[in-house]
C-alpha cells in the first residue's frame, strides 16, 4: 500500500512539474513576443523620427544643421519653497 502511494505521489509531482514547466514556457514565449513587438515599435518610431528630421529644411534645423534637444533636469533642494 505504501508503494502504491509513492508511485501515485511521484506521478502527481511529475505531472505538476510538467504543468509548471509548460506554463513557464508559455509565459516566457509571451513575454518574448511582447518584447519583440515593443522593440519593433521603437524601431518604427525611430524611423519616423529620422524621416521627419530629414524632411525638414536646413534653415529650420538651427545654425549647426542638427536638431537641438534640450534636457531639463529638476534639481531637488532641501530649501523650502516660498
């Protein structure tokens, strides 16, 4: 009787691990697909930005002929706001 229980228990554990492995594989495949789609969308947006930049005339680009990007960084201070 103990041997039968051990065999059934081993089968249940094996079946559970197989199910978890399958679910994990599906989850990783789904995440990989989502990542691929996100990267593809970023590449498409980058291409559109490049095309938009190339469509602009040199006069609108600025003195150097390059787009100027300003990065604004907010600084945190310990001084109270007035």
